[in-house]
């Protein structure tokens, strides 16, 4: 790759792709194409060096584990890792993230192995990134960029593509660098018709920024339309009070495999990070015949870029609005509990921290580790999405958990109040109705929200009587 001082080399960071190829590549974005070049080249396999820094309170092992995962991410993005550099620091160096001597060592290694790009495991500030590229003479990107790249490759629905492109622009905006920078040459390329002609006294950087901002606003408007449609569907669903279960978990944990196993959903499964970006919902039959809706969702990862969380908010709402989360954990992963913690962090960020959670340790066919995990996590179940072992237990556990969230109650509703009667039917499951002298006596299963809404008609609970 040419030195970054050469403006030709800076058209698309991390690539030496000619603009024409770049456009055809970006064609993958369909209507949303034009301005979202990839961070890692895909027409050949780039050689990549990884950099990890151990900051307190972390240990060197954490850094290595982070780099193992980053290597998987880089591989998924379509490039080869040719080496690693690690450093222990009390805090990042403001200008270059790693220390001056380390930058020098990294530059020498990069030259020796002839790598195309250097990837840092932590988020680099735009200034750090710029300084590093100057010092190293090659593209420097961070973990966020690699994850954005993979999302871009995997997006297939119109909504998914728009969300990814939005996240990429939000990532790039503060990194625009004027002439020779990220977007000065390519932004207009495929997008076309954005009317970003340079006005009097306007620098190229300002033109670029205006162009990207315009695109961001367009994407935000498009996504609002799509979200509105989803909102309508969601309201219809919530009116019908169908119970909703969301499968959440770390990427590659086996969420899609499990949904397929439980429902014949036919969702795409791949040994690849972020195989699923779009939510798929299927009807799930519970023991006893009750039907619920189950949704497979996008996977999470440690240090999930906040731009993606923001952009995927409407997709992620599925989890926040579910009645129950089935947290799928890969029990054969190097650190299943670390992954669980990362998932819970994202769940908190998207407002799903309070939704009841049932833990399913998946891939029980692959190791014996699940036994220890199930012991340590009361109420959890072990399952294999691949072989189906434990699927019955999981369904039973889902059914039990949902049932435990509702209580069987008695309500006395005046005959004249047909509206209240209808509301009871909407809010819960009516078990029996009986006309009495004082009005209609209903026995029903209601969740906490339903009970509080209908509080004035409650005459008692009927827990002793098993629901049928
Ligand atoms: N051995 C074993 N492998 C499994 C099991 N479940 C899933 N896998 C494998 O794990 C990989 C990931 O499975 P997916 O179902 O795509 O995982 P996911 O959680 O949907 O992943 P993303 O959509 O990428 O977040 C695939 O190679 C599956 O075949 C299991 O129970 N046992
Ligand atoms: Mg999946």
C-alpha cells in the first residue's frame, strides 16, 4: 500500500481500490449506497496487525482474550491477522493511544511483515487515529470500524442497510479530514445528486461534512418511516396481548439455530459473527398448547459500538418490549460468563435491563462445561440447538416462567360494564365466567400490569385453583 501522504492512497482507508471498483462494491448498499466505503478491503485479503493495551484494572490475559476475539472479527471481515503487539499502560497516551516507543516498534513490525492495516482493540479518537496513520504510514482503525464493516457486509434488509450506513456515517463524521481525508473524494461518487457543490468560501471539508450530514438526515427520515410501520405492527400485537419471547445473546451463541430447532423458522445460521441482523419472529408452541411469539435478534458483543446500538434502536426494541428474554449463552465459549456480562450491559443500554430473563446454556453437545454453568445459575437450563437435546426442558422452563409472571385472580364486573369485560379478555386469559346477583364473576390470569389496571374490580386471588 502507498504511503498515506499520497492523496491517491487515501480515497478509501485501508484499501488501494480504484474508485470504480469502490462504487461497484458499494452497490451492495442498494438505495442506501454511495457513501459507505468499507474500512477493510475485500477484493484481496489484507494483512493486519492487532494492537491491544492493558489498562487497569485489567490483566494481560484480558487483553489477549480481547485480541483473540478481535482476530475472529478481522477474519469475519475478510482479512488475515499477521501479528500482535501488546502494551501495559496506566492510561492511554492522549496523542497516539500507545506510547511513543511502542509506535516506533509497531511501525518497524508493520514494515517487516508488510501489513496493510493496523487494528486497535479499543476505540481510537479521531485525532489518535490521524496521528497513528501519519506515524505508521498505513491505515489505523479500531475495533468499532471492524464491527461496522461486518455489519455492512451482512446487512440484507432495507432497514438493516439503512441502519448500518447511518452508524458508519456517525462514526465517520468526526473523522472527516478535508483534502485527502475519508470522504472528500468518494462521498459524491455513488450517492450522486446530493447537490454538494462547493459554495464561496467553503472548504472541501465543509462540503464533505454538509454532504454527509444531508445523507444522515435522509437516512434518519427513511428509518423513521420504517419504524412507524413496525410501530403499527407492534401496537396490533400488543392489543392482541400475545406473549412475546425474545432470544438474545452474544453473537454466535446459537440463537438462530435454537429458533430453528424450536419452530422450524428456517433462519440463516452460520459459524460467523453477526450472521443475523434482522429480527425474525415465529410462533412458538409451548407445552400445554399455549402459543407465544418468539423473535431471533441481532447478537451482541463486548464493546459493541454505540453508533450501532443507536442506529439499531428500533430493531433492538424487540428485546425491550418482550415479556421474557431467553438469554442464549454458548457454553463452549472461552468465557461464557464474560459474554453474559457483556450482553447484560447492552440490554441495560437499550432499556431491556428489567425484562425477566431465562438463561439457556446452548451447545451442551459440544462440552461438559454446561453442567458447571447450570449449577452456578439457578433456574437456567442447558440445551443444544443443534441436536435438540434439552429443547423440551427449555420450552417447559419458558412456559413456567411466563406462568409465574401471571396470577390467577377473581374480578367482579357490573353487567353494564361490557367495556371492562372486554378489557379483562384483552389483558389476560379468562379461565371462567359466571353470572352472579352482583354482576359477572370472572376468573382470569393477569400479569402485574393487568392487575393494576383492573384493580377496582378485583375481589381476590384464586391461586389455589390450578389454571386450566
Ligand atoms: N455444537 C453446537 N453448535 C451449535 C449449536 N447451536 C449453534 N451452533 C453453531 O454455532 C454457530 C452459530 O450459530 P447461529 O445460530 O448462527 O448463532 P447466532 O447466535 O444466531 O449468531 P449471530 O446471528 O451471528 O449473532 C453455527 O455454526 C451453529 O451451527 C449447538 O447447540 N451445538
Ligand atoms: Mg443469528
